[in-house]
């Protein structure tokens, strides 16, 4: 069975990503609409440009939504209103681009291990994400919450289970899980805990200290994807696997790890 592989396309390398996707039969995850200057600028023109560009993509298209300074489930209703506005805009843009998934961050403050913070965060975020998920459903889109600083996989899985909405799922970021996890949890704990709601996986390599986006074979990388990929595939063979790397050459150099269609000669 071939892997469902996508390339994370930044504003700087989108054309190069699309060329590689067209060459190898891959999909693309669009990053452009994650940024406030795009959402506050002429986003309709940008969306029209991307609609034209994405016609050359043979695989699936997903969209990474806004993440900078987002604090969903904040105790401050004005902050929540900003988050809802940003996320709603990303959902509408995804629908226009025929992207089935929008990736958003769960926004848990990972340095706070206090029980009262986690309890309050969970309650507020159940209230926050339920209407966002319903809005996504109305637009034919599914929101996937990505782990960032969460130190425990149940922080997100408990939230998804409590909201219990078909348009709210999970995106697992392998690098983030490695960097920020409490030592009590192994990577397999993330996979098994999130499995019922897991639809997408972000992959790159880092040095175990910084959240860097390098290729699988980076000399200073601490993640062994020869070991990790079979475990990821076993969790759900239909997962979307996204190469979230800064360099398109790193993406190209990492393709041999995957089961891809043969290139037409």
C-alpha cells in the first residue's frame, strides 16, 4: 500500500513544492494562510493565486491555519473572539481551496503542570472547540489539532473525546512530541493514545533541543525514521504523512523512506 504523502509548502517555496508534488504524485499542505499579514491583506487575491497553483497538485491538499499568539479557550472572551475569527477565516479558505483538513494548534501552555490549569484549560477548550468544529462541518472541512508544547498525549485526546465531534481530530507532530514530552511517555504512547482520532502526522528531524525542520538524514538529527515510520503506518495505514521541512531538497532527499507510486517513464 502506497503512503499518502504531502509536502509542507511555505510562501517562499510553494512553487518548488508543487513541482516536486507533480513530479512524484504527492499532495501539498499550504502554509500561507497561517500568517496574519496574509489574512489581514488581500487574502482573496492570494486565495485565487493558490487556487490556480494547486491545480497542478495530483495528491491531496490540506491547509495549516493560524497559530501565532493564538490562545484558544482563553479566560478572556476578547482573546477567544480573535481566535474564532482567525480559525473561521482559515476554514472558509480551506473550503474554497477544496482542502479537506485545517491544522490548528491546541495551545496548551506546556510549562504549566498545575492541576488547576489543566482542569480549567480542558473545560474552556471543550466549550471553545465544539462550535468551531460545527462551523467546520458546515463548510465540509475537518479541523485537526496539532500538539506543540503538550507534554502528555492525553491533554489533546481527552479534549477530542469530550468534544466528540466528527469534524475535530488530531495531527501528531513527531518532532514536537520528541522535544516536549514528559519522560514518562514514549512515542508509542502518543500513537496509541491518539489513534482513534489521528488523521495526519507532521515529520522532520531535529537535534533534540530545538524545534528545527530538517530532513530525515540530517547528520545532527536524533530521530530515526527507519524505526518510526513502520510504527506510524501500523497505527493507521491511511494517515496523511506530511514532510514539514524548510528545504524542498530535504524533502526530496527523504522520499526514499516512503512507499510511493512509480514515476512514469
